[in-house]
């Protein structure tokens, strides 16, 4: 898993840093697929890709110099992350992934309809609670799944047609042929 | 005979302990639960080293307090908190200070994280000294929730405290507050007093509310010593208290503007607050009013000449204040922010016993200056300012209304003082009544400041209890954040602007 | 918008021209106390009290006054600048001046004696000055005081004092800071947090203790709940006495440290 | 060497020097304007230069939990910012590097910088920095379409996909027309969001819970932090050049062109300072609406160019 991700990210970095190398082969793929010489403007011409490469070098050089300069800073003793001087920080004080996404989830709430449980604390001396939120996939969970389930439910009503007797199936074929014949004549 | 077993008493009154009949534990609990159920407020509930429990209920409508006490047979009693939320912190304090266990307390956690005062008796059975703010916090379980732990060292120039948010994304599911970092032992230090340090300790309960606490402390001593303060001196004390209110409210409104990034009011108010502080400094040499008040009278008088000098300076400061704060109400972008955050409803506010600006912003017209008046407020009543919505805007608006009212009071007082000749320096205070109890309330700029002292057979404090308004109100901050955006916490917190040191003592 | 511009016109430019000229200080401001040994009843012949006079020592709430060779020596690190000693002294040997300059680099320099010159804070050495001369970011840590010092530390950011124009500002993260500004006596409960914050600041770093609490424990010096000042936890480079110090006193200390005021007393 | 080459080289040199040295001046200017509006003297205009000089001499404290990724954020931001600066025309006509399609590179360079900053923030494990990172990506998801739609409108107007042509030769029809105003309005919103200015973020309140950008760099110190600060000011310059590009007079002569450019940047900084002085910051939940307004403005511009 990690190796595959690593290879992909390396490829991304490669395309990002030296896009010139990728432009020609990509153009060839496009022209082969489309069958003609030039359907789309050549990627090579649209963006002056060699510039990107030229700029990537100073970016890396500047980055390297700054890195050296910043890393060469005299270092004091390592300390815990600043936590307002509190004595007993714990693991629950790390920001969570769900919280990280919450801003966008709330913002897109009209599409995503997040399901939230246990968010409200009531009473002066409340009992410990659990908070749980879940964002169903709007396409899969909200359209595709219910849609297919609904279809399955409706269609299951037609189950009786599947009697399992060869003769009845033959009759279906005959009826179909008849219908087609009538339709052709009309 | 009233339906409450507790003895009526007024703010500033001292009486021998023997005059207050001891209740049985059962009656004591009943009186508190029934009283709070009927709309009285639990304003003080504490223990002392002899396992006595004292409770004071405020019957605001009748302008009086009700006091009762009981002596425990052992170091535990059935918790009142399940029936009366206002007892929550008081009971945890009692447990922490004297190792007395409130059995069945639903939220039994330390509140200041110090070792028990009672040798070898700890309510949690701890043997080592506790680590601050290290406790079992309320958690909302689930892998998606993250906790945000803020403090003790906060971003701004703010006192230390620990805030634990249960969050999902930007939404706060729950906030729990753990304080105690400022605990420096003031109540313990006052036992055995008054001595030469006691006045300084009263001044430093909460530095920004120096006058409110010192005045209350002075009234305790004056009550116990049976001294009456000349009315002119009381006027001057009123000036001190209202100047303190002016400076802090102006500062708070500026800071609220700053927290929403509204530069004009933030910049102007920051400076104008200094003008009000400097008016205080003109009288006593200290911008916070240190050494201005003294038991029995004043440390520094506000002579007629000085009063005349202060009037034009105050007029200038007031003109600037109006100008700067009116910008706030005119800025739609600010109003949007203020109205959106930090809501506490009136029922909640009553149940948890909010006081001061925070309570008045929820529509509870509660003000010690009107409900338990003393000194200049008896003859020159103030009008209680309040708002209805219980959000950040209401708390800001109440501050503004109070500024207007305090300015009116100051103008009247300074004009009066400019004509009245000064009082002679107060004579040294006679010794305090032995085996007595005195309680005094003052409406500081944050809200109700309560001090209660019990003296021993030699007239020394055997117990000195301080209840800063912050003690009641921190719970309000936590409630106001439920379901809110975490990015609104700073303005929400600032709109309460509670004292950490006043809570931690 | 028009209202805002009009307001700006009315409010005007309000940054004080300090250090070019001194702002008006309250007349009753209790600045640096002055001990006039010649008037002291414990020493001089004319006023001498037979068994020796200890009144100032006795009324001082924080034991800031000691008798050295008979004459009072006031430790400004402990002094709360209350009027007790001045009021009690029969011949008026102790007197508060309006002098706001109080900051010192060493704890020992905070002692006021009759005749001796007060050693004000010296600037940083050349090496540190090269680093911090034009840019000093401070992390303020409130460690158990009464929030009085915080009030006046905060005030320096307002338009009147405008700390930023000297290249000094307060920052949120200790990683971004060049020093700690500590208020409060350092409670037991804040000790570890203070240490964590100090360690989180990259070297070279400065520590500034503001107020009597941060220098000596202030009015809480007898309490076991506190540690008696910042120096008990971290090395302190600048002491600014007061309870709380006037903003001008704090500003004077900071500017002195950065060599922006010269060395004259 | 012919004279025209010398002139060209001197322009490139000036461009390079501007990109390297000018950025820290911009926050200084903004702060000065804000100070004047507040009625204070304010920090010196050169304060950020002083800060950078100090930070380069200081030690850095690294968090135990961080890895090399932590350093990638600041380094990447500056490296990427400098390269992006080479694509945008500053004063006179062309940028040092201009080619068809550089606009896409430009946009993705910023994406790359953001990605590195976010990674670097997440590397610390702090809940504050995670919070900042989440805010950054959420808002970026709305700011980027506005940038692209603006580019699309300009591309349609100039028939070019090179920033130098798009910004410097917008064509007489497009210039001072409705679509341009819409593009600039949309980009102004992007400018405020990307540079963490009011009303989106507040660079002055250093409160962990409310910030977007600064909260992501709470753990950086010393030289890496210097790079963060410098990178942020570089972004002000580059996006500023983008914003003032289409309205600058070109071909008035090299000297005047450069002067006009610097002046326009100064006016922009003053404008930002002024805007920050008169309005409050939005509530965090309102920020997306504000950004969507930017997207809509640029989308309208693009539609207007199509018809």
C-alpha cells in the first residue's frame, strides 16, 4: 500500500517538476486515441512547459538555501509543544480529522446533511456523553443506495413472473414475438 | 415569626454569635434549600476550623440578609448542591479548605488546588499536594471530539486560569473552568487579624476592585468596633467606588471593542480609562485607590478645593467617554458580533446565582446599592440598570447605562464635596467585639462583594470569608459558551471580565 | 465612518512626548522615598528618643524598613508605597518624593538609604543590546498577584504610553518572545507553569519582575502558598518596584534596560 | 551589449531587489496608518526589519514532537513566494519570468505554500495549530475560486494566460470597466483573507482561539519564525502587485511606471490600514459568506466578459 502510494507520489512530483518530459508522450497518446493529428492544441504549446522546469530549479535552490539558513539556527533544548503552560496535556488535545473537515462539512451542509449525535450537553452537572457524526456520501448513500433499494423493492413485486417452469418462459417468448409481429405490421 | 429559620440581619451589622441561634444540621439544610427555592440567594456558605457551617441568604426584596449556622458532629454532611446549584462551589470550597465532605455532591472536584487547612484531613484523601488544574474534566467521548486546553498562561496580559473545551470543529460542546493558580492564601492570612497586613490583603483581593473590597473590609471592622463613619467620609468613599466603576467599565468596553477588532473605541477607551484612574490617583496618589480608604474613615480626604479641581477634569473625561463609546453602538459590524455570542437566560442566571453586571444583563435587577444600601446610597439612591437579552451586547449595554448613572452620582457628590468642609482624620479604631459576627456587602463594579468575619474571644478574626462576584459568575461563563463558536470565547469571557485572583484568594 | 473620523479629530493625537518631556504625575503620587538621616529620631541628638525610635519599622506592613547603623534603610523591593512610615515618623525623616524612577538591575540596588545615591538600572551589555536594542517582545506571565500590576502593564499598550514606538510589545507565544515580564509573587500553583514558559522562550532571554510581589512576595510574603517572587524560579534581569508601579515607572525601567534613557539618575 | 539589454537587466534587478527588500515595509506602513487613525505614534515603519534582524540572531526552540516537516512550512512559504514574485509584473511592463500559463503556476504556488504551512502547523500536535490549519484550508477553499475566476475574466479580456500580459495590458476596453471593478473587488476580499487582515482575521489580537494565521505558527521561533514573518509580508507584496496591476498606468516611461507602482502599493497599504481602523472583525461563521461574495463578484466579471 505504502509502496504504491510512494510510487504514485514520486510520479506526481516528477510530472510537476519536469512536465516537458511528459508533454510529448501525452500528446502522442491523445493523437493516437483521437485518430487525427491535432484535435486539441498541443499541451506543449498551450503552456510553455520548459519555463516550469526552469523555475523549478531556482525554487529548489532558494528552498535549499533557506533551509540551510533556517536549519543552521542555534538550537536551544527541545521543549514540549507550547500548551499554555499546562502541566498535564493529553492525547485528546490533538486536533481530530473530523474537526478538521468540519468547517467545510458545515459549509456544504445543505448538500451533505451530516448526521450528528450527542452534540448537545444539557444540565448544570451533565453526565459524560459521546459525540458522533457521520457524513453519508451524497451520491452513493443518498441517491444510489436508496434509489437501487427502491427499485429492488418495486421490482421484487414482479418476482411472481419468475415461476421457474420452462413452459411458462417459452410462453413469454411467444408472447413477445407476437407483440413484435403486431408492431411490425402496424 | 418568619417562615425562614435564619436570623434577619442587615449589611454592615455586627452581632454577638450567641444571638444567632444554632440550627440543627437538618434545619440548616432545609432553610437554605427552602430559601433558595423561594427566590432568596445563597450569598455565603462557609465552614471554619471548629467544624461550624455558616450560611447567609440574601432576601433582596426585604433589603435584608438571613444568617444561620450549625455545628457538625463529624467532617461530613449531606450535600445541598443536588437541590441548590448555588451551593456547588461553596461546598467544594468547604471541602478543600477544611476537609469536610459534602456527601453526594454531583461535581465533586477541587476548586483551588491547595492542601487542606485541617491537619491530616483531606476531602479527597490526597496525601501529596495537588497539581493545579489536574483533575478529571467532564468529557464528551468519541474519537471526533478534541479538547482545547487554554491556560494557565494565556495570550494576553491576563491572569492565569485553565479552560477546557470539548470541541468539534469550531463548536464548543462543553466548557469547564479550573482555577486556583492565583491562590495566595488571603483568607488564611486574615485569620488572627486584623494586623498591619490585613488592610493590604483586603486591597489585594482583586487589584482592579481595590475600593470595593477595602470598603467592605472597613465596614466589617467598623461594624465590629461599633464605629460610625462621618457622612462626608462616606460620600468620599462613594466617589472612590464610582470612580473605580467608571475606570473599569470604560476599560471593559474598550477591551470588548478590541476583541472584535474595532480599533477606534478600543484605542480611545484604553486611554480614557487612564483618565479615570488618574482622577483616583489625584486624591490618593495611587491609580487603583490604594490607601484611600481606612477603617474608621479615609486615608486621604477629598478636600473641597480638590473636589473643585476634579470637576472640570471629570467633565473632560466624560465627554471623551461618551464620544468613544457611542461609536460602538453605531457600528453595525460590532453590534453583529455582540448580539451573536454568549447567551445566558434569566432562569439559568437565577438558578446559578449570577450577580452584578452579568445578572443585570439577564434582566435581573439586582444591585447591592439599591437592595442593601449603605453610606451615601441611602440618601442618594442609584437607579439599577439592566438589559434583557443576557448576551455580550446586554453586558456591554448594562455597563454603558451604569457609566451614565455613576457619572450622575459623581457629579452630585463632587459638587456637594466642593462645599462641605473636610472631616478630621479618623481616630484609631477601638478593639473589635469578641465572639461576634459581622457581614457586609458592597456593589463593586463587577458585582456583589461580600465579606464576613467571625471574631474569637479576644476580638481577633477566627474566620474571615470573602466572596468576590467572580466566585458566583465563573459558572455563567461556562454556560454561556455551550454550543457557541470557540472563536467567540474571548469576547464572551471579556464581557463577564471576571477576576481570577478574587476567586482564587 | 464619518462619525469615526470626527471622533478621531475630537480625541486627537494622545501619545505623550516622553522621554522628551515628563507627563504630569499626580501630586500625591508616592514615588521614591527619601530618608533624611539628620532628622531621624533614632540618631540625631536634637530629636533623639531615649530608647531608640523604631516606629517606622513597626508600622511597615512588609518589613521593608530595617535599621542600619541606627538609620532606616527602605527596601523598595518590599515597599508597598503606603503612607504609614511617612505618617508615623515624628520628625519627618521619611518622605515620599514624586520621583518615578525606581527600576534596578540588582536586588541589592533597591535599598534606599539616607545619603547614598540610588543605583538606577543600567542598560544591557553591548552584545544583548545588539540583539534587543530595537525589538523586544515580552511574554507577560501573571503569577499569583492581585491583577493590579497587570492593569498598569497593560496600560503601556494604550495610545497614551504607546510602548510599541520603542520597539517593545507583548506577544502571545513564548516562542516568539525575548523575555518574560512577571507580575505576582509566584504562587506554588504557578511555579511549574512559569518554568515551562521560561523554558519555552528561545535564548538569549530577559526576565523582568514588575511589582513588589514579583520582587519579594509583596503583601503575601509570609504566605506559604507563594514563593516570594520571580527570582525564586528564574534569574531576574530587571526589578521594577511598586504596588503597583506607576506605568511611567515600568516604562522608565524598560527604556533604561534598552539604553534609551542614558545612565543619569 | 546593446543599451536595451542593459535597461532590461536593470529592470530585472530592480524587480528582484523589490521582491527581496520591500516586503517588510508594507506591514510597517499599515501599522503606521492604523496608529495615526488611533491617535498614537505607533511602532517605527521599519519595525519588521528590526524584528527580523533580531530573530536571525536568536536561538530557536523546537518542539519535541516536531519533525523536518515543521521547518518545511516557513522555508517553503518564502521560497515559493519569491518564485511567485518573479511571475508578477511590478513596475514596468513584464515580469522577469513570464510565459503562457504562468497564471496557473502562480495560483498553485500559493496552494503549495499553504499546504506546507498547514502541514507544518499540524506537525506540532497542538490543538490550537490544528484549529488554525482547519480554518486556513476551509477559507482557502473559498478564496481560491475567486482568484481563479478573476484570472479567467482577465484571460478572456486579454486573450493571454500570462500574468505579465494579463495585468499590464488589460486592453482599453477592459480597463475601467465594470468587470474589472468586480474582479478587483473580489480580489480585494481574497487579499484580506490571504493576508489575515480585518475583517477576516485580526493581526493585532494575539488570542489563540480567534486567530487564523498566527495561531498556526505559535511554535516557530528564531530563524524559522523570521521566515514566517518575512513570508507573510512577501505575500502582502505579491498579492498587492496583483491587485494594483490592472489599474496601473503602463508605458508612461520606466521611471514613472516604477514610481506609480510603489505609490499604488503605498496607497493599498494605507487603504488596508484605514479599513482596519474603521470596521470590526467578522464572526468566524460569517467569514465564508464574505469569501463567497468574492467568488460571486469575480464570477459575474467572468460572465460579463463572456457576453
